[in-house]
C-alpha cells in the first residue's frame, strides 16, 4: 500500500494562509492581427487575378479574424471553396 509522504498543515496555519490576499494573474490572450489588404489564404497561382469575396460568417484565416460582411481578396479556387462551405456570400 502506498503512503503519502507529505505532512498535513495544522488548522491554524491553514486559516492564516487563506486570509492573506493572493494576486492572481490571468494569462494574456493572443492578440489577433487586423485584416490585411492583401491576398489571404492559399497562394495565388501565377497569371491569375485575385477575387473579392464578402464573408457571410465569422472566419479565421492564418490567425486573422474576419467578421461577417468583411471583404477579402482571395484566389478564385479559394473563393469557390469558401462559397461551397458557406463562409462566403454567393457571387
């Protein structure tokens, strides 16, 4: 049978410790980048023009948050995928 090698603190010492204020720190939230004015998502193939897409839902691409109604520049293939998944408003 295993035994616990730690000793219990007396009740008086435990009461003293609980009355002292403890400063708790909360972990910092990751800071999101603002929406860039460049092509986002997968790389744009050579010779292809980017397409403006209006997002229908909240979406995060490469660590950047985009709210509904945000207009972004993406490759035509990525625009097609976003529309198919319901993230982008139909063209």
